[in-house]
């Protein structure tokens, strides 16, 4: 597999922007090798529905500009649909847990929640942030639009929030005690 193919696969799988330095670190190679791979990938994508987007030395994959109107139409249709049971379940976890990781959500739900999380982000109901306890992890939090959508002003207004908050705090304390 070429470095260009590896870069393409990684950018596709993560869906996030990465610098040459980060790519070189991941693939344990020199940044010049990454530069060559990026150029090869850019050339290969000229006949694809995907494009390589470069912003301030970061790279990500995006869709070809000619698809913009079609994708906008699909996105509008998706956003106008009611939330699925899985989406509501995921929102409840995010609302009652203050800053929850995807791993924690997947564990609680028992299934992969990646697609649901993406849809909730697109709808503007949740947002990604950096975990204050570990800057390498991403946490999901509710947005003000979510609170508006469900008709509450803050977490404390959620049904039985104090009870659930205490249970989660107790579980977190037990987990931390077990890690030490």
C-alpha cells in the first residue's frame, strides 16, 4: 500500500484534518514522504468525487464542489426528519453525562454510535470538545440549540437530573478508584 493510499484511508476514516507533522508521526516517516504522498493523492483525486482540502498545512478529505447542491438537498431532508430512537437515546446520555466520550456512549448503548453522533453534530444538537481530563480525547456536550429543542434552560431542569448526576458521580469515583 502506498503512502498516498494510507493517507487517504486515514483521512477518510477519521473525518478530521491532520497536519503533515501528525501524518508523519502516525506513519513513522519523514515529512517529505508525506508531502510526496499528498501530491500523489491530490493527483489521483482529480477524477474522483472526493477532493483533498488544504488549510494552513492541514489536510482533510471533502466532496467535489459539483456535488454541493445535491448534498445540501440531502442534508436538508435529513435534518427535517424526526429524531430516531437511537438519536434520542444518545442525546439522553450526552445530556445527563457532562462531557462524555464516544467510547462511553458506545459502552452504555452497546453499539457503535459514530453515525448517530455525526448526525447530531450536523443538526447542531451536540458539539465536540477536548476532554479537560485528557487532551487526547474528544468529548460530546449538548449545545444551546439542544436545550432549546427540548424546552429546558439548563441541565438541572432535566427530569431527575440530581438523582442521575449522583449515580454517575458515584460510578466515576468507583472507576477512578479501580484505576489506581
